[in-house]
């Protein structure tokens, strides 16, 4: 029979509002068990200045291991609760205060990718794996022609979030975007609406402007302020005694289980897009998988995909578009610099793909460089040609009777059920298999648990 008669899936209940900003900073060895742990006594050593006092920070940046560094005067703090240190203890050859800092993102140039740049006056220092790069310090005008001395703040911008891998420098209300791939290399604009930034940072696809102890989130392309109001850095980015915004969540066991990536609770969808951004969706939140080195954090769906709420049944990408299936409805976003809603959606599955009897799916996936969309319900596999938007061929049976999600990328095809996943080389191997492969742990393989 045609693969056009799909039994509706069961939607989970919607969750209460979730947190919008970092609870704590993730660490490379984070197992997910420290989300609400007690403060480490190292956050304030006797006789040393305290990161939690008024004044904010001169610069903030991630390092090449994904650990956040905070700079104020001649002092620096590493991670969300590390001890106070002198700058030259961590960054040899440099004393404070510094003006700005960022971690370079340039995958086309491995020699510069993941380097840390620290700016002071007319000079810039560059570090990799904790060591000063040969030839530095250099003049800013030599390393970054067209960028003014003594910038107020700097932050890297990744391709897909900006047009190309680039760096954003802020001085007053003037913004300079620097990219080796653009001509001219420097583009200058006015961002008067953003206000003063004494520091800037990127974390988990989000861009933050810091002014004293306050911070706001902004769009790296337009400078538009995305926060409803300024928030205090001491409640979100650093661990301070008596402060924080996560404690109320501990009272909700269901919400805790959803937000704890290592809880072994099942995921409703997985997706990897054309820019290799990989996501796991559970209960109205998502986790970013491909940037795991920068730590982990659950985010509400509408922080990445405007107006998207609730539980996602399936997600996939095709031709720079990301598709979400929720019940019988499809919502589509452009995957250019940011996710932009496509006009005319939501539509029903029947309207989008001319499948008159299809009302819901258990999972869906596309593979790289293919127009084939596969819809899964029970143990049946539906093939839809995304060019013609119609069913293609007959129903095919797979050995898995129940699945939660599916994802296909350059490493193969993954099917997810409960806390386990099953890996196949491709769709052909799945269809020819008589016995399922040995299951793997989603938590350990995908989420570093």
C-alpha cells in the first residue's frame, strides 16, 4: 500500500516557561550532574579581590577548551567559579588592564582557528593552548587593518550567524566587522540602539553585550537588542553567594528531568542542518550537540526559532530550510544567518506534501545532498520526493516497531528510542536488516554523560 496512512502520534503536555540564559557555565568534563550544585569555595579566596563586586568586566571570552575567562584590571577569573588570578599567571607576557578579547573562529585557516586574541591599547596578543603565539604582541593595525586601537569590546561571529566567519569590534556606537573573506575586509556601521558595551561574548549561538554588571543579548547582524530588559551577570554567568536564578526549577521534578541532558529521558527529535549544527529536542527545549566543547545548556525553542513552542515530533533540513513537524502541522525556517520563519506556515502535512491521509509521524529525516524525505510511523517508512512534494514508491517495512526520532548525517543514519540509539550506514542497510544492531547510549555518545 501507499505510505500515506499514518496513525496520529501522542503529543506530550506543554511545559511551564523555561530559563532563557545560562544557568552556569559548562566545562569540558561536565557530566550534567552539577546543574544545581553548591558553590565551590574557590570562587573567593581570602585576601584577593572578588569577581562578584560591582564594576563588571573589561573583557570576556571563551578559550580554545571552551572555558570562559573574565578580565578586570590586572585580574582574571576562569570558569564560573574559578579563583582570582593575576592576568600574567594565565596569559604569559601580558599585564592588565586589557580592552577586549575574543576567540577566533576561522575553520578555513586551521593556524588561526581557535586562537585567543587579547587587546590592550594599540597592541594585540594571541594565544593558543595557553601559550603566546610567536610574533606577538603585534600592532592592531597590522593584525587587523582598519580596526581602531583600544576597542571597547570584541566578539567572534560564526559563519551561518554572520555571513562569514568574522570578528565584531565595538567602539562607542560604532561597530567594525572584520572578515578575511569579505571585500573590503572591514565594514563599519552604527549601532546606537545597543548602548555601551564594556565587554562582549558569544556563547551557544548567542551574543551578549556587557555594561558593568548588566548584560543584554543582541543580534550580531543588525545590533538589535533581543533582551526585554538588562539582567545582572552575577545571576547568570558567574557564581556569586546568595545570587542566581535556577533554584526554583529544583522544585519541579519533571522540568528537572527534561533540562538534565543526562537524565536518560527520551528525545522527541534530532536534526543536523546544512551548517553541521546538530540539535536534540525534548519537551519544548533543545540542546546544541556540535558545540559541546563550550558546555551544555537547555534552551527554549523560541530562542532560536521565533514563535516555535511546545513539543517537536520531528525535525529535518533541506536546501537551507529547517522543517519542524508538530502533530499534523509543519513550520519552516530559513537557515541563513539566523533562523527566519518562512511566510505561509504553519501548513498541514497534507498541504505540504500532498499526502491526503497523513496526519502525524513518529520521526522524519533527510540525508545530506538528497531530496528524499523519509517519514516513519510505527514500522513503516514513507518516502517523499521533496522536489515533487509527493509520495514516491510503496510502503517499506523496517525492523523497528517503535521509534522516537531519526537523524541522518555524514556519519550515517541514527534511529532513537528511549535512552538508546541504533546506527546504520545508510537507509539501504536499514531496509535490508533482519536484526537490529546493538543499541548505544544516547546520553554517553551524543551528550558526553
